[in-house]
C-alpha cells in the first residue's frame, strides 16, 4: 500500500470515528424540529424499556414509560460512573387514559464531566409540531436541577422494570 493510500485510509477511519453521534441510529438528533420527527417515527421503540407506564416519580406530573438507548443501558448495567457521549433516554408522557401526550428526552453531548449540564434536554407536551415545548437545549436549568442527582443525569432505576 502506498504512503498516500495509507494516509487516506487513516483519515477515513478518523472521520468515521468522529461521526457516530451525528449518524448513529441509536442517537437522537439534538435539534428540536429534527428530534420531534425522530420521536414521531418511533425510532426509540426498539430500545430497552420499562414494562409498563407508571406514575412519574419525578417532576413529569403524568404517566410515563422510559426507553434507554443501548449505550446508556449498557453503561448502567456496567455501573459506570459516567455514560458515553451519544447515550440517550426517551420518556413517553401519557394522559390519564394511557394515550401518548408528549416526550421528555435527554442526549449526552459531552465526552465526560459536566454532569447534567453535559446533556441536551427536550420536553414537549403534544405529539405534533406546534405543540408546547418546555425544554429544548443544552444544560436546560429546569432539567439540570432535577437530574443532577442521578447517575450522570440518569434517574431511572436499572435494570428497568
């Protein structure tokens, strides 16, 4: 292999390693409109999840069911202190009849450190564009203040029940 081909192959590997957060199907987008479309598609429904909806133990004053991306599920199983970049959780918010009425989403954007401030937070009350968005951004104070007490911002009990 020539020196040029070796460099090209190395650059290709480096760019591939840098891209997973943006391209991984298990990592939701971190921009509101794109994330809403991703949620509407149900892409997260293949992730490990709680067995049934239940009353939220936190501030999400509704019935909830949590889904964990494979990355955060594995990290919690390993009892890691911090989760890898790209880890994500989706909490379905449901009305009293059990009908989907919105989502709360967390996506780890920091490599390490920063605790709950190293996450992108999104919460929407409704399932269509134009619905009321409570959170949409990095280190949203309302989300950070509650999730700071979790294991690297994740409050869900593990293993999921």
